């Protein structure tokens, strides 16, 4: 592939934030959040923020949040009596 072919391929893979949100089934602000946190790369093209389609499709959310607490056997028995 020539350098020009690579540029054309890259251009065809760029989508708007609205399109990215529809692909992921989330809101536009969720995509903006991912861009802000650096999890999806973006660029500006003709005054619009665009992202690479493959970056959006291949994004895997990080597991996180508060760890679950395991109930003690006493708490389980007390809950079962109620």
C-alpha cells in the first residue's frame, strides 16, 4: 500500500462522536468522557472532533468500582431468619 492509500483508509475509518455513541449504545457525553480520560484517541477534522471506528469498537471498559464485601456467616444466618 502506498502512503496515500494509508491516508485514505485512515480517513474512511474516522467517525463523529454521535456515530461512535450509536455504535457503543451510549450517549455522546460518554464518548467525550472516554476521550477526556485518554481511553479513546480523537482528532479534529474540518472543525469536528472525530474518532477512529476501530478504537471505538475495540474499546474494553476497565473493571472498577468498589469491591464487594463478603457477608460473614453470622450476617447470612441473621438475614435468613428475617
